[in-house]
C-alpha cells in the first residue's frame, strides 16, 4: 500500500510525536460542563484567579481574599475562571475529488493526516475530539476524550481514506460523456473526462455535512474544516456563517499544484481509472480557460470562508501537514492576541 495514496492506521498513530508541540488556541470561551484545560465563561473555583469582589451571601468562605478584606475593612471574595474541557471537531471531506494528486500525497491522505494531528493535539491538552467525515455517506463521531477517542477517529479516517470507497461515487450516470469543466472541450471523437458530471454528482455535499454537523459540534466547539471545496453550493455560505458564529472555525483548503497553475504546454491524457480523456494544454484558449476556472474557484472559496468570519489556510499536497497545522494555530494566536504554546 502506497502511503501517499492510501493512509494507514500506523501512519496516523506515528503522528503523535509531531503533534506534541501543537496546542489549539481558542478565541471563544469553552462552554462544556466537563473539567478540562480551557478557561470558561463560567465563574467558579479553578486554577486561574480573575478578580476579587464584595462578599455576597452564599459565597464559599474558603475563597475569602483576606488581604483585601483587611485593607478595605469589609469582606471580599476571590473569583476564579473555572477550567472547562472544550470539544474539538474535525469536518473532513473524503469525496472523489480528494483522491487525487499530481505531486506529493493524495489530498485525502493530507486531510487524514491533518485530522489525526488535530486529534492528537486535542487529547494531549485535555480536550475531547469528535468528527464528521463525509464521502457520500456521513460518519459522525461524538466528541470523546483520551486515547480511546483518538483511536476511534483514526479507524474512521483509515476507512474514509480508502480510495476504493471514496471513488465509488465518482462515476456519473451518463458514463462520463457530458463533462465540460476545466478539462472539457476536447476534440470531437475523444472521450471526455466527465469532471463536470462528477462535480454535479457531488454538488451540495458540503452543505449537507454542515447541516449534520450540528449534531456533533455544540456551541463553543473548536471546529476544523478540511476540504478542497468542490462540493460547496449556494447553501453552504449560510450554514458556514452560522457555524462560525457559535464556534471557533478554521478551514483548510487542500490543493494540488495543477489547481494553482496549468501544466506545461502539451497534450495530456487524463483518466479517473475507468474513463479516458484528453486535455489540450498546447492551446492558448484551453490554458486560459483552465486558469480562469481555478482562479474563480479559489476566489469563491476565500469569499465563502472569510465571509463567514473564519480563518482560511491553504495546504498543498506536497506540504507537511504538521507545518500546515502549526501555521493555522499561529494565525489563530495572532488573531486572538493569545500566545501559542
């Protein structure tokens, strides 16, 4: 099994050491009722002193601030930020377009490694890890803590990252003869790639996943969205904005080099493993059409994510996933004014 094509449990388990130095940085207080390592809006006994205030009937006298009481002449009580556990949720796309790379690892492999790193970092800092993985079906994992929660995520990622499973939905009902996406416009008599038909087959999958995410990610969760965003549609923006309003959201756009610039001029055979087509990159018109398609897609992704108030980072198929995650956490730290551990 090629590790750049299909992810393995061993690969994801080995990422634990790389995740040890990563610490999720949050911008909103945690709202979970479980004890953990994040400050909460809830006030109570905890590790972090916040302020002292006038004593009120019913306050715990063990929290009396005797120094201020003696100085002020009337009783004061210490108030602490109670530490609460925070759920971390990964929303990861394993649709057909994710099982591709011209360089490095498949986008699906990059997504699985990012998700595993997020999980290891979360449980390493006392948080619970949950997920919603979508690839035609939806795999929902309620947030759970400790190694057990992480191993459950790894099993789900290994299953979702199987190319045989992920590509099962990629064949359109018309046999791939109606495609006219960025590789379309082939000479007459040449089988098309069917990319637009496959894309239509996937349209709205991200919106459906966001709608289902409400059952996994409670308000105040730290949510990481990992996708190439080819499955977004007109309804995605509304649900993404709603998610970002109530959770800390960071999005990763997974891209391949061929989605950033067209290949050198030439005629290229293309295939999804079952159908064949031809992309004429020697044609200036085709190259311009190709460039325009991906520029519009990337602009739409940026507008979608940043319009919701979330952070967007791009991770290529040749990037180290731990470096992508470290960059995301550093960005979150700068935006929140918090230090990144």
